C-alpha cells in the first residue's frame, strides 16, 4: 500500500500537497482510487515510485490523513 509512515505535516492551506512513496512491487491504483473519495486527484510517477496528491481546499485534509494512517497500519 503506502510507505511505512507519515513523515511530516508541514501545515494546512488551500494548496496542500502530499507525496506518497510506493515501494517496489506494490500497486498504486488502489491508493489513487481511495484518494478520489475525499476529492483528490493524483498522479503516479513510476520511475521514483511517487504518488503526487494535490489536496484542494474543498477536500478534507483530515479525511486524507486518516485514510493514509489506516493504509500504513494495514501494511
């Protein structure tokens, strides 16, 4: 699923961005699909295994954070 933990939340604004490290052998599609629920688009950069997630002001950063924490806990 996602990386082994949430490294740091620098702050919340109308232009919050999140980067998720996808470890080799993991499939990013499920994460990207789940991130659409709170209204976040995403892009996957396969060379470095990164999902870029711009979180719009209309989306709940707390909902995104909760999903990511649950995904990390699930492995």
